[in-house]
C-alpha cells in the first residue's frame, strides 16, 4: 500500500497501473484516460503522509486499512480506505477499495 501511495505522489503512473488487478473493480478503461486521471490527481494533490491502521492476509487475499493525508486546493482531502489485494505468482495487486471517511473542506 505504501508503495502505491508513493507512486501516486511521485507521478509514477506505470507503477500504479502495473500493481492494479486487471480483473478487479479498480481497473479502468480506456487506459489512456485512466493514465491522464492519475497524472492529474498527482499534480493537483499535496501528499502529506499515509498511516497503515490495520492489515491482514488469508492465502492469496489481503487487505489494508489506511489513512491518507492529502490536501487539494488548500482544503483537506484526507480519507480512510480499506483496500483489497490479490496475490498472483507471488505479486500483490490492488483489486478494490472502499472509502470509509472522506476529507472535509477547511
């Protein structure tokens, strides 16, 4: 999870896509629009840190609950998410995430 957060912060679009499960809910098409959206998000947001709250693994499925501290246009854009991952051939892929707490203005 930390590596994906860092990839968004550094604008490493390829890494974000390569670590996303092509069969998961998070995969987006067309890929060209998805790449542009990732780049824009990285430019528009200040990445202030990420805290891992909890995580677990059961065979080839895992989850991470984290709090991302973000700022966008001077406003708090932080959120808490529970992300789900799948392992294929020893590599973990982000499958989906559910936001628990959205950022608030101010």
